[in-house]
């Protein structure tokens, strides 16, 4: 029996979709499962779909003060990380993409080399520095956000440099011929064109901060408030209930999806905005 190329492509696509869709299906299934559908006691196999689907676990989660506090703190830290990463990364990437100066390659390597070290080795000097005066006066929220910025900034730089290098110099040069300053040309001409690439960098920075555990754990270990990944680790220390952990994991996933959908709108809007101007 001979297999045609289109048939093999369909089979491969089907297997890929199954592999991609099974984890989110199981996550959603367990998050809405009643106790009898998860704890069977070996009397019967777990059903493909819950006997009595329920949202009770989500109601319990969003009425817990520690969960709501961790959710709010994680969101604030992630948004601050995106803000710091773009405010620091976009101008630096533009300068590295547009200007030539001695030692440029070394500077770029040193910036990106921050991510060459494992987080567990980088966390020691960072936490020690924040424990000393005057950095100890910085609120924990900003401490964690700045630590996450340290992790995300090299990636934002790498992405943004590639974005700015693809933008023709003619756009800003024509604006300068018409009397615009370099700063005006950067803000009103280059940035709108670079918006799709910077939006992709923003999504990456948000994801990194939202999922980060090591720096947050050591920077907030003396505090009662913490982020969702650290709270999940604390909950796993006393419960192994599958449906409860699945509900928390799904609650962790939804804000990322919402943020990505919001940012994608700006990715589409910025495609040709600067070129039109």
C-alpha cells in the first residue's frame, strides 16, 4: 500500500493536534471534575468526562485571600517587568542597531551573557544586593519586578535589535530632512513600525515574569504575600488533589491568554502605522 504525500501530511497534522490538545483538555477536565470523578478508590476507572461537572473549585479559589493576593501581585509584577524591559530595552536596542562604536559586539555579548548563567546561581548576588542598604528600602514588589527585568531584558534586547535592523533608515532620515529631531523620529516614526516586534518582546517578558519562581521565592520568603507560582508550590506541599491543582494551573493560564490577545491587537495595528506617517 502506497501512502500519498497529502495523506501523510493529514496524519501528521492530526497527531500534532492530538499531542497539543490533550494537555489543555485534561487540565480543563480535572479543573471542573467532582470528587467522585477523580477519587475512584480503584473501584472504577476515571471517566473520560466528569460525572457532575462543577465550578466549585474556582469559586473556592477566588474566595481565598491568599490566592487573590498572589494573583494581584503576580499581575502587578508582570506588568512592571514588561514596562521596565521595554523602556530600557527599546532605546538600547535602537542604539545598538543603528550606531557603530568600538566594543559594540562586546557590549552586546555582555548584555546577553546574563542568561548564560542558571537562575539558581544568579539569584544569590541579586538577593544579597537587595538585602543591603539602600536597596533594602525598595518595596518587595519593585525588587521582584527589577529582578525579572534583569532576566527578560537580554531577550527583549535581542528581539528588538532584530526588529530595528529590519526598519529602513530612510524613514527616519526623511523625517529629519523635514525638520524632525532624532527623538521625534524615533518616537513617532520608528516605534510604530517596530510595534509588532516590541509587542512580541512584551509577551515574552510577561510570560517570563508570570512563570518565574526562583527569584520570587528568595526575594519574598520572609513575606506572607507572594506570587502564584510560589503559592502553588506551597499548596502542593499539603495537597495532591488533582482537580484542585488543575484549577490553579488553569487560573494561572488564563491571564497569559488574555494579555497575549490584547497585545496582538497592537501588533496588527502597528504593522504600517509608522510607514504611513
